[in-house]
C-alpha cells in the first residue's frame, strides 16, 4: 500500500468522540476490508475510469482502488476520482491521500467535494437549473454513513424527487451512486445487512434490483470484526452491483473476519438469492457451504394464509398501559406473557421475582388488546446473531391458566393465531417444532441479518401443510424432552 491510511484511521478513531461519530454516522474503513472491496471490481477494457467515493473519509477506499491500479490489475489510461466528504476534520487527510497518488501519476485528476452528497447528487440527477453537474461514473466504491432518516426530513424529500424511497443514509448513498453510474458501471459497497428483508427497505430493493445485476455478496460470520476498532456491532455485508447488466448467477463469499484467511466461495443461481415468486424480494445470503435457501423454497409450499393462520406482534406495549399492570395475578386481571416467561418448552407463569409484571387488569382500556384463552405459538422478537437460534418458538397451553378466560401478549412476542383466537393443539405444537429446527434457523439467517424477528419475516416463510404440521405436533407432544437433533430428524422426515 502506497499510503498508510490505517495508522491515520486508528489515530482518528481514538481521538473522535462517540457523539461526533453518531452525528455523521460514519466509521472509517480498515485497509484489509478496503483492499478486499477493491479486488471485487471486474476487469473490463476501458480507457478512462471515473471513480466515485461518496462519504470518502480519509480516502482509504480510493487508495485501495488506486493501489490495485498501481499493480497493473486495472489498466486505465486516465483515472479521475470524485470524493465527497462533509466532515471538515477528515478533509485534510483525504486531500493528503489523494494528492500522494496524483503526484505519482496514478490519478490524473482528483476532486474533493465538501458537499452533502445527497443534496448534490439529487440536484444533478434532477437537472436543477443551478446544480453543479456531475459526470457519469464508471466505478463507485463506498462505505456510506449509517443513520436513520425521519420521514419528514429534507433528505427524504430530496430523494423522492429522483424516485428513491428509503429510510437510512446508507441505502440512500447506494441508490444515488447507482443512479450516477453509466451503463455497465460497477459499484462495490460495504453496508448493513438490514436492507435484505423487511418492508421498510422494499422500495430500495426494488430500486437496485431493477437497475443493476447483483454480482457478488460477501458475508462476515463474526459481525463485530469488520469495524471492531469502532465497536460497531451492526452486521455488514459487501455487495457488488453492475448497472444495466443482465442478471445471472451470484457469487457468495464468506469469511470469519476482515483477515479473509478462511475465505470460502460458492456460486448460486439468482433464483436461490431472490426467490422468483417473492413479492417482497428478500435477498437471501446463504453460508457458502449451505444450500438451505434453495431447499426451503422447493420443499415447503404452504403460506400462513393457506394454513388459516396469522402472525401478529404482541399488542400490549407495557409503558403505555403501565397503570393497568400487576406484579401478581388477582381478581379482575388476566395473565400477561413476556418472553421471560418462556424457557425452551417450559412456560413459567406467574414467575416469582420477575422484573416484569405477570398480569394486566381487564377493563375498557385493555380488553381490546387481549386474546381469548387457547393454544398459541409465540416467537421472541429479539435475539442476537451469536445465539444458538435466531428463532425461538414456544407453545402457550391454556391448561397453564385454569382461572383465566383471556390472555395478554406483550410487544416483544410474535403470536401465531387464527383470527385472533387460538390454534388447534396439534398445529400449535407443530409450528413450534418446525420453527425451532436448525435448518429453518440457517435459512432464516440467510435473509435476516439483524437482531429482530419481525412478524413480516415470519409471514414470508413457507411452512409444511396443515396435515403435516398436525402430524408433527402430535409427535412433539409425545416427545416433550426430545433432543434438538431428534426434532430436526422428525421434521425432515415429515416434510420430505
């Protein structure tokens, strides 16, 4: 590496307080990650390279790209770099980095723009009268800022002017960078994995998949390693997009961390990454040694609607109904269930010395949030990537509440129900057994990269038929202490 950006990055990271990092939402890229990202650009015959580096920081990504050019791997006659950086504390370091490459004739032109990238890109794309024009870029490399945007923020309004609807700065940067590429232009970005699923990022998925071919996805198994110096726990992936290209297979690589010492690679058909009949266009990122997404799509066909089952977020938000919550059940109250009441197949209610309430008063304010007593399957909404299972399902057995007629489900639970009533006993147990399998967990992790298990995600799954679920539930009731391996074997046998 010609310029040692890593020593600068480490020094700046130690000097910059957390508040300033949060203000800009930016975490500087480690050199090993930057060089891996630069290696993902496909070599194409081209005389002139116009590189876009939005949110450039100290120039680590541009430096990695230019280092690859210096090695003769990317052979351009002329290279121009456009680097956007809003943070005036980073601009001098960015200037120094790019000037070093210009002096060595590796970059004929470098422009540092101390502008808001979203404002500048939108103005250029929209053709505003006094907007500074931007070129059509051949390459874009980016580690964009991570920060949510309010629905009424100026950035959201600006983005809508050019047909972009999204909720975070990182997805806005990717969408705008893609829009600024010429046909055949390539984009490499390291971004949070949260865009792969969920309704909020559906317009963004539609935008990028409608304008570019997804060529490559890289997954880090250890989510806290890519930006460990900044204590970033967000799970990140690296994606490669090619503007206007025909979509074919997708290369998926996996490494434990940013050393890339154990890199593995496998090529998937695009239909194994984005399922053809999935209206939500979830992006599945399988482990490079797993074919679980393809297997899931081909062997399980029932939707929850087919089963006559719905899944909803628990409706009771405790802080909004605080005055109605009770530590111990009493007359005129009903059970209130939290994730903490469930441990594996066990339900403990009421729970002694529990830091949460065990009951909620039934009255005109609370009764609309309650469910009739019955059999329900519940799934915890929050987990972590490091847990053994992302989906943790349990059964609510009405026998545990002999005196109750109604039940309350707190907001941190997802509830499977039938038109807000209980399920049949066998189906409730069958759903729980199916959801707790390792195969389903592996599949779920392929498109869910954050700590939430949302009702929307559970609706997108495909399930065994009603008959098979009931058969599985009947077996599960008779084997309540079955080891996880035995449950996996039974589910596989039932759904084969």
